C-alpha cells in the first residue's frame, strides 16, 4: 500500500469521528498480536468504502494504515448530576469528565459510601507509607471545598487506623491547613516503648532443661 492510498483511507476514517478512528488506532496492538482483524474492525472499515477509500482486507494493510496514525482529539466528556450520583466513585476517580465542586460536596453529605471510599484513600496511604505525599494534592482539593469539620473527621479516621504513624502523616495536614490545625485533635502523646517479653521468640513449653550433646 502506497502513501496516497493510506492517506485516502485515513481521510475517510476521520469521517467516523474521534471515537471511530481512535478505536481503530488503539486496536493495532491486538491486530499485531493475533494477525487478523476482528469482526467489529471489519464492520467499521467497510463503512469507509462509501467515501471512496481503498479496501483494507488484511492485518498487514490495517497495521500499515493505522499503526502510525495520529489520533483525533476527543471532546471532553460530559456527565449529568444524575449520572454522577449513580456512580460517584467512578466519575470522581476514572470518569474523565469535569465534576462541579458542589456535586462532590453534596455527594459527600448524602452518600456515605462515597465519603468512606474517598476517606479510605488517606487512611490506606497513612497505614501503608506513613506520610501522605502521594495524596496531598487530593487533600488540598478536598480542603478547598469541604467544611472544616468534615476534614477533621478525615483526620480522625486516619489516626484511628494508624495512631502510631501520626507523627508521619500529621505534617501533611499542617501544610494544608496551617493555623486551622487548632481545630484538629492535639497529637497523641508518645507511646512508651515496651520491651517484648520474649525478644528472641517464645520458648517451647516442653523444651528440656539440659542441652543434649
């Protein structure tokens, strides 16, 4: 297939719009792996014949046309309030659509599962790593839209799970809230270190007093 034929096919494929063309481009890896076209690809390509495009009949031609093709920019996704409230966790983390701050605030108040799921992001991070460096941007975002009392609740849940790591995660809250930290619980007192009763393991109860040689 020469360059002029390839360009005629791509010109026709752009008529399919971003969703159609980009789906073909994204599927090149699958075609390379399997060495053949799938049914949906054949159906989509067949529509190009109506735009005077040369035929693409095999995997080799498909890869030659779409392997290095440039994807079309996709318009931003739009979600309605009803859609967001039906799947708040998906749209908040993965949906790719801009969500109005007031929807997030309302969901936080009305949907406990959403509130608990987002809070767990901080609970898990503190439990696993101590500091909240990787999620500080999320903490800053929520601090900007939620009531301070709600952010205090987040802090309390993080501490309830990892009280021994408070000295590690508290600085992230201090950086975000500054003087408002006076509203948060005071740090827990340091826990005294207790030497384990058996630092080298629990001895077996039936161990003989004498060491046999």
